[in-house]
């Protein structure tokens, strides 16, 4: 009984100590709320709200048709698998990595602009509002494919058949049957996209420049560049309240759909081929260029110069750290924060799966941006390495919790009850039954957490002090100072690492379903 009380208190205690207390103290040390800061930054506030909405709408317009093709049409399983993997990669890669691919394709020397110039069109995309919007669509498109596509895939085919038998047209089937069922998934994908674009950092700065700064960028600038902590804390509070209010009014009950054996699949439409061409040009070509960026020189030709510069002394001169230190600290921070996130969510996931909604509090960091969480530690006098580990663990909590809780829910309660009847202690049935049955969920959660931690940029930049820094922070500094060669070499290494991990996840998922 004592052990149960201890394990039940661990997630809540960690949230209180690691998140709530530092967050409250940061306002006290920063000097409180400043209405003038809101007035001075009113243009940034309006722009952030507007661009997030427009980005989300455009992402939905591209993502929903893609979700339909994946979830409701007769498409070859191999093509579907490749499309799912390719469309998932942008979401787990850091914004700076995706920005590099976009930079190489849509930049002034990029592939598309060179082709347009050959056709007689002299256009400029980079450092414009269009670039920001396209970058956000590029980055968040996978959310709709995953969330809405899976909801469409799990829809009961008999509902559609019954509507057709009753004489409903295709439009009536879609508007009266499918949309009401899909609405929770669509709203969830739209809200997540809105949050990610509202708190956009790397994509905005690299593709749009300082002219198109969001609130997230402003908070970072005030806390790290101008040291106006009062303005930073004011904007941080406004951003948190705004996201929370939007989340409250757009929240819908998430239905747990049972997978049906009968799925109504339509013939692959002709417009689907056009969609694949557009999505390939907008999403997958920049993705491939990002992966190969390390092998491209300034003029887009094959070269190994970038890797030679990476292993030279140029990196330490430009980024304030050498390659060994960067790899070491990136690995330590990602490993430590991922272990903390998995352990905390193992406790929280167990109790929430038993109906104790209090443990959904671990989702609070999802309503807070990375800079907001990191700013809470600016005034706390502990080692920078420890700050980064804690901040990364908090950033990772929501997504890790979602995966781990699903694992707990898939363990039949009868098995746990039988183990308890046989006299198994809590530690024994967890180690001998729960962990083995959840091993794929735990591994997947760890990989997601590790990958997100390695790619986390804005929160790391807020706290990092060279030589204690990470991959993403170094790449961002190099790209910001236009030292793209080393940044692209690092990016290629990271891309290969992420793809390898997600291929392993797909293999494990296939074995589990088999």
C-alpha cells in the first residue's frame, strides 16, 4: 500500500517541483506583468495569431485529402507504408532540419527557383510570408495524415454502405456520415497544428527572417538578447493563456474507435495522382534534399567539403564547441531526459488508464512552448546541464505519455488481477508482466523522446551555454550566421540517425501486429 502511494505521487510531485514552482518563481524574479509589453508587441501578437490560423487552414487543405487517400482508397500496401513513413519523418525532425531542406529547394539558388528562372519567371520565395506558410505546411502536414488518416481507416464500413443503400449521394455520405465521425480527429489535428505554428521558432527565423517574428521568437529575444525579463514573462503568460483558451474551446472528446474488420474502400481517384505529385514537390523533394544536404556544396553540386569542414577546427570557432563535446552533451541530455520521461509516464500512464484523470496533468507542458518552459529556469541557480535535462524531459512528457498510456490500456486487467491473487508484489508484476508486454510501447516512446530531445531548438537556445549545447542549437547558430556547410553536414548525420530509428519502430510494429 505504501509503495502504491509513493508511485501515485511521483508524477504529480515531479510536475510540481520541475514545472509549477520554477514557472511561478520566474514571474517573481522577472518583475511581474507589464501591460506596456503587450502594447509594444501588439503587431507580433496579431501576426502570430493570423499566421498560425492561415498555416493551419492550408495544412488542413493539403492534409485531409492525403488522409482520405491513405485511409479510404484502394492503394498498394507498400505505397501506403512508404507514404506513411515519409509523411511521419517531418514531424519528428526538428524545425531547423526541415528548414534546411526547404532552403535548398526554395532558396535563391534552390532547385525550384532555378527551374522557374529557366522558364522566364524571376520570383523570390525565401524570406517572405509565403515561405513561412509553405514551411509550416511542409512541417505539419504529417499530423493530418496520421490523425485523420487513422480515423478514416478505422471507420465502420457498414455505416457508409447503409447510407448508400438509403440512396445517399457521395456528397451526402461524406457530409452526413463521414464528417461527423471524423470531426474530433480533424479538430484535434487542426488544434495541434495551430499550437505548433503559433509557437514556431526555427521555421520562422530561417525561412522568414526577423521581420516575421512570432511571440516565441520575441520571448527568446527578450530573455537572451535584450535581457528584458519583464517583457519576456508577460508575453510568455499571454501565450500560455491564449493557447489554453483556444484548447478549451476547441477540445472535443476523443472517441476510442474499435478497428472494424470491414472497411469500405473506394477506387483510387484520378485526382489522387495529382495530389501525390503536389505533395512530392512540396513535401518529399525538400525532405530528400534535407537528407542529402551534407553532400551538396554552395552551388548544389556533389561534394564532401561540408564533412571536411565538420571535422576541422571551424566548428569550434563558429559554434563555440567541438564535435566530441556536442555529441557527448546531446547524447547525455537526450538519454537522461528520455529515461526520466518514460519513468514518470509509466506511473502516470498506469493510473490514468485506470480512470484517474488527475494524471492527465502530465499533458500540461503541451500547452506551454519550449521557450516558456526553459525561461522558468533562467533564474534558477543549478548547473546548465541539469536545467537542459529537466526542460527536455518536460517537453517530451506529453507525447511519451500518450504512447505509454496506450500500452497500459492494452494490458488486460484480468492478467494483472491474476498476478496479484497469486501474491505477486507490485514490483514483481510490473517487472515480470507489464514491462515485457509493453516493451514495444516503451521502446517507441523512448525513441520519440530521444529524437525530439536531440532536435529541440528554442528551449535549448534559451539556456545553453557553450560548450554545453546540443546538435540542434549548433545547427541553428550555424544557419543563422549563414555558415551552412557545417550545418548541412550535421543535418545529414542526424537525418540518417532518425530514419534508422523509425525503420526499427516500423519493424517492431509489424512484428506486434503479426
